[in-house]
C-alpha cells in the first residue's frame, strides 16, 4: 500500500489495534488504565488504552521495520531530509545523538558558546574538545547574536583537524546565522555541519521563513516538534542529510534512548507531521500575523522594545525568525525575569522565559488573537503599576566570554571539592550553572570562575531566575577542581 503525507501510520496502527480488544499480559502494568483509575480519569480512557508496548503490529522504535519506519520516511520527505528519526527523549536526546554520532574523545568540534546544555552534556559524555566561536553581542539588548562568518572561518583555519561545526539556528531570541555559507565552509574543509534547530520546526513549513537546516545542506539537525510543531512535550525529530550513515546514527540513538518508546509521543509526532505537511503553510502565516500585530502593539507602549527583522545586518544577524516575540524590558526599569514573574503571578499569563533584560512569549499554531491582546494589556498595566525610572541596579550584559581550562569531560569526572560560592573565584568549575529556561550555561565544566561570572550569578538569583545544574540546589556552593589549573 502506498502512503502519502495524508497518512499517519503509527496513529492508524494504534486505532486498528484498539479495535481488536487484545488482552494485555505485557507492560505497561496499568493494563489500559484498569489498574490505575485515577490515571485513567486524569488522562482519559482513550489515552491510557493507547499507552502500549512495542509489539509486531506496532513496530519497535529501536529497530523499525513497519509503521514506525513508514512514519520516519514520511517525516524525512516532509522535512526534505535523507532520513528522520522519531525521538522520545526530547530534543536534548536528539542533540546528544547528533553530537555523539559525529565526534569522539579528543576530537574537536567548533560551536558557539551560547549552546543549550544538551550540547555541553554530549561533550561530557563523549570527551570531545569544544572550540568556541564567541558570538557577537547586542549591547542594547544584552543578547548573544549569531555566528559571524569571519569568526567561523578563523576557528576552522586555526583548527583544521576539527570534525564538525555546530550552529544554533535560530537562537531562543530568533537570531539566525548565515547557515548556507557556514555549511559550505565546513564542507570545504572536510567537516560536518550540525544544527541545533530546536526552535525552527516552522522553517520547514512556513512561507518566507529563514532557510531550514536540510535545505541549507546541513548534515544533521535536531528539531523540537513539540515547540512550534504542535506535538506532545518530549517528542522531537533528528534529521540527517545524504552524507550521513543512518544505520550508525540509529546505533548511537539506541545507546541512550529508551527501549520502551512511548506510542503517545510517537503518535503525536506522526499526527503533527501530517498536520504541518498538509496545513502548516496557512497555520504559520497566521502565527506570523499574530506576532507582527503583537510587536506593533507592544512597541506602542513606551519603554518596551519587541524586536524583529530590523536587527538584520547580514552578518551576526543574517536573518530573523519573525514568529519569535522577544521583548526587551530594561527601559521600563524591570528585568525580563521580573516581568515574567509579574505576568504569571498577577495576570495568570505564562510566557516562555525571562532573562536579565528580555522575555520571550512563544507564539505558535495554537495561539489566538484574544490571548495576544490579553498579553499586550498586561504588559501595559505592568509598566503602569510596577515600572521604575531608576535603572541603576539593572545589569545589561547577557553573554560572558568563557575561559576554558580543561575539557568538559575531564572537569566533570575529575576529583573535586565543594566550596562556598564566594570562595570560588579563580578556580575551575566542575559542574553546570545555568538559568533554565533558556538552558544556556553561565558556567560549564572546565571553565574558570571569574568575578564577573559570580556577580552575574548573584544578580540572577536576586532577580528570581530559576538556576539549575549544580549539585547544591541553592547554589550557595560550587564544585571546583582540586589543585592548580
């Protein structure tokens, strides 16, 4: 039977399976919800009936040969990839598989420092050596920008033995690098190009969007379908180009991904891919319209700055994702995280994240005009009720250039000691420190702790940023390497 983008093979197989009323003497132990009625009540009878285990009619995620394989083939076609892997461990799992498929212990990988924690986690696991390309920074907004071609070329020429170049595209703030040129440059030097495309699912389906990784010729790309694509949280895709061995990537994925893949997550990927392939162009056109309307209304409130394509300089900001509603807040006298907290606590509006100077309201295919209007009204009221003219206590800079002393893997597994954070200046950190979201490390294992970093951490804690990554949950102490480095 031929299949097309109108099919959803996993979903269709689940529906057929449900009709057969198979008696379950396998896992999961709730047995279609009968053993856990509270769970069935919470999720619904149909949901728990479809929470099933791998079996012949439903295929197996570790080695797909039927409906999962068909779903992956349809996804590859929809995304313009040579192969697509369904990922049920989130885009963290996809990013780590992408990196682990490319580099091993001692190999160099060129990447921007403002990567997601999943990239740094992959380096801890495999022992690769990061070669950082420090991103330019917008001094007004305090955000890291994209990778400049001249900086990428310098890193490549200085490290011709590097195996790969990794690019964030887009960043959390909507900033895009010159992806086509970076791919071409990497390939010219015999390197692979990897793209953390967690926030760029819509690039593949919307009109007049920045170039997606596969169209740019990238070798691997991790895509968060659950972010802008509409699938369930924790479901993602890993895409590969024609020059990558899909069989080897599958082996790497199977090192860390569960052998009990959730059919709820896989079916959501299958259905969401079908939805985007059939209706994505119209859906994302509406998202762009809503984001444009919101920016216009927010920028009419003196003090806020919802930025967009005017940042494009064809270098560090090669392109901009106009669906991203990122808003600079310092000119109303409030840090982004303060506005974030006020929106949630005073107005029951949950935005994606707030940092020291900005917040991000994530718009996607499920948003409606009335919710956008509610957000705009709340921002206007926050300025009126809580805005301050005194900005002397507000920190501006978001990006701090790291000083790398040892590799992330060596630092993470080295002998260490725990010290009060005030006594760690000059020492080498052996753990992560980050605000989550967005999950970009302030400190990563192997980096030297400076006074500027300690000031940043103290300020972020004072403003209410959610800090993670350390063994000490309060981040009053840090683990540092023993001895001199």
